[in-house]
C-alpha cells in the first residue's frame, strides 16, 4: 500500500469503537484513488475492531515444553502439529486412530530448545490415505537431564 497510516487512519484508534474500512483493488496512484473512492462500484467492506490479538512473540525465549494444537483442525488433506521445547529433547510424535491403533510415527528425533512443527499428510506408515475420522497425536519427549513430557491431543480428518 502506498499510504502512510496518517493518511488513511485517524489517530488514535479507540479500543471501544468499531471501525469500518473500505478496500478497493486498483492500479491507480494513491492521490487519484482517494478522489475516486466515493464513486467506486467494486468496494469490498470488512469490519475490524481494535485490541490485542493472540499472536505469539517469537523473540521471547521458550520457557515451557508444550504440545500445542494442530492447524487446521478439522483438516484435509494435511495438518501441522506445533510444539515448543524449553530444553533440548528427543521427541517422538505418533498418530493413533480412535481404537488406539498406531497409524504412523511422524518423527523420532533430537530437537533444540524453541518452536517446532511437524506435518501429517493424512496417511499411514505405508503411505496409504487414512480414513476420515477422529485421530489422536501424542508427543513424548525426554531431555538429557531426564526430564520427560507426554501429552496427547485430538484431531479430525474430514474427506
């Protein structure tokens, strides 16, 4: 966008107010666009509200080992499983069907401290597509200091 925030947004924004923004796709220069906005026919309108979001500050050091959610969930054909490690660990992530049968081991490896993700493409250990349904993913971790972590979460494959 070619505009500074002073040109487009009245300052300061009030956290208790709902603002409406108009966005017009164009190749025009900003000065011409501002003149033509009142005449635009293909205006897309979104509603935004101010406030804080649940955005992780990746610059902060990781202080907890945690199996986070997968995204998307439900998913088709693949999903990403996120996890954080407060210290280096050997991590294993496995997927199980609703009956408790292991479908696939996604990873067994050493990971450094920090944020990590593993992708499941919705297939079993032999590469066959898994059926639609509820699945569970389990993360097991063990550090060199013998700290251990185990957590299981649910995900849904929809076809």
